[in-house]
């Protein structure tokens, strides 16, 4: 099945101010014809829409840039105006987490099966579940997305916000099997950002060793998680 048609549901709405209008045009609408909907949710009152989008235009830009857009539209239904927040992120689970922490129900922003690859194994599923649920433990430092059909891979470097973390820097590594149209996702822990970046460089050069495991200590009383920095969850109806 073809992906769902992208509809921002902004007929008869205008931007809340000139800055919003200009920013929305330059970051979203200018490349709208290259955006594919991977997931979306709209609140029944029409006040909020949440999207996970793939931006095909990025493939023609700077190599390695994130190709996913998380978009939160906030509408003043009575006043017929809108505002928005957005983030460019490297992995679908990170985009989902970003939206969940802005009020989107977790079970409402699942990915359309026909628009993305499927998890290759239970390890991938479990890690992605963690990523979508915990959005305030790590900050995104670096990512590289390679869309070469011979080596479709995404690398993400994260920093723990908790100084007590046993592995203050993490690497997420996603690989796509273009024949089976599946992907696997793995996580490794590093003591320094330099070590994490070095591993990524070696992986892109085809020389990386397996990711080092995350060694939990007695002070670690909960499973590790890895997603970009995000504020605490806000219910729909509240904006910045």
C-alpha cells in the first residue's frame, strides 16, 4: 500500500505570527513534497497533530544528516491560528519519543508497516520500546545516516544526563537488510565521547569491532535508555 497522503490539516488556519510563518515555510513546507508520513496522530478536538516524517530531500544534501522529522502542530481552533515544534532526528524511535514527551499518546504514534523496515529480532524490538518510552536520560551529540543500498546504517552518539551513569556515552547502531527489508538495532557503552566517535568512524570505514556491552553497576537501579534530551511529558493543550 502507498504511504498515507501528508495533510497538515491547516486549511483556513494561519500562522500565529510572522516568525512562525517564516520558520514553518523554511523548515517544513519548502520540502513538503519530499516528506513521507511514517506515523501520525491527531487529537479529537483538532488542537494537536503529531507526525513522524521521512524527508527525502536530505538524501541530496550533506552526507550523514538525519532524515527524520518529528513535528508537533498546535492549533488555536477558535482563533484559527497555529504554532509548531519540530526536531530532526536519526531514528524513528527517537522521533516517537520526542513526540510522546510533547503529549502524544504512546500507542497512537506507531509506525505504518508499509513505510518502514521491520525489526529483525526481539533485541531490536526491546531497545526500540525503551527508546520510545524514556526521553529525558540522554542528549544527542552526533549522528550519521548512510543510505547506501550496500550499507544502509545509522550511527548515534548520546551522552548520559545522569552523572552516575555506568556508561556516560552510548552508541546506537542500526543496520538495514535491504533484501529482507528488516533492521537491527544495537547499543554499546563508552567511557568517553572520543571512544564513541572513534568506534563510529571505524564502523563507517568497515573496521569496527563489536559494540562494547554496557556494564551496569550496583548504583544502576533501572535499565539503561538512550534517546535525545527532551522535557518532561506535557499533556496536549499546553505549549511553550
